[in-house]
C-alpha cells in the first residue's frame, strides 16, 4: 500500500519518521455512468478551453491567475512556501479529546513509523495512552494546511484531520427553540427514555444495510426479476400530546418479586 504522505512527527525535540495511510474506505456501491441509448461508458476528458483538444495528464500544470495572466507553480514551489509544514506534523499542544466538539472531526489516517523511528513512535504512543491526551498538530497535505489531532488507538497512533474554527458556520445563523421552552416534567421523562435505551457503544453493531439491500436489488434485476417495492409503515400516534408520546415510548418496568 502506497502512503499518502511521508515525513516526521515533531514531539518536542524528538523527530519520528512516519508514513501516513488512509484509515477509511468507502462502503457505497461504485456505479458507472452510461449512455442511456446504448449503455456505453461515459468518459471524461481534460480538454484545452481554447483548442478543445484533449491534454495528457503529464502536460497539465497548476496555475494561479493574477490580473490577466497565470503564475505557474511546480511541486517544488509548494515546499518552498514552508518546508517545515510540508515535511513535519508538529505537535504544538496536548488536550483531552472530550474538549473537542465532535463536528470538528473530519478524516482519520494511520501513522506508521519508519524502521529508524520505531522506538520513538512506541514511546509517544504509550505516553498518549498513559496521559489520556491527544496531540494537536498542523501540517500540509495536498497543498493545503490541515489541523489535526494525534491519539493512541491500540497499537497505532491515529491522526484525525479536524476543521479550523472558521470552517464551522455560526449557530447564530439558525433559529432554534430556547432552552427555557422545555418543560421540566417532559425533560425528566425524555432523560428516562434515554437512560432506558443507553448501551455501551460498539461500532461493529452498525452495518451499512442499505448497500447490501441495494446489491440484492441489482442481482435480482440481473436475473431479469423485478424486485418488490417495500411499503413504508407509518405509525399513527393516538395522541399529539408530547408527554403521552414519551410515556408510550418507555418500556414497562417489571416489578421485583417479593
């Protein structure tokens, strides 16, 4: 497997040579785009806007337009902008994961040490586990500066890209009910419902059922069979009263035998 990025983790004065690998993979079904008339594949070509001729990938360069002309940038130019950030994941601070709101989290990656960085990698991993902290770092990936957190997950150090504060919309843009609008009795009942359905989180319990059901439909159509359209069941509540709906949602508690 080819790494996405190679460089080092900066941990104080310690440099840990590492490789960065994607920790996620798509679960959705990959469809081809076809011409409706003859079911031939649709191809996308990179064409010159003026000549309308196809341009080979090796002849494509990156440019930034200033006034009426383009400034052409090569790979070396991106490194020259900041060599340290393009080659180093520099840990600046350590925080508790609970301090980071979940909506900042973006994409997970695995950090794997080079042979000469194995001991330092293991040391950082164990220190993160023992302290129950995560490192906050910044680095450049694909010509863009990224903010990230580094945490220990089993034997691995996982890097998770997180969003910058300016990338999150202000909640003030939206209109929502005030906290004062919630009735105390309804809140107590809602908390009881939450507690009744609370379990220890197990990610393996949750599966992409839609993709499996869609593949079943595809296989039926391949055999010339028409899949049945399931009927969506709508539950009609006997009452519109919120408190009554909450009570009906709670499971009846069994009385202990005396």
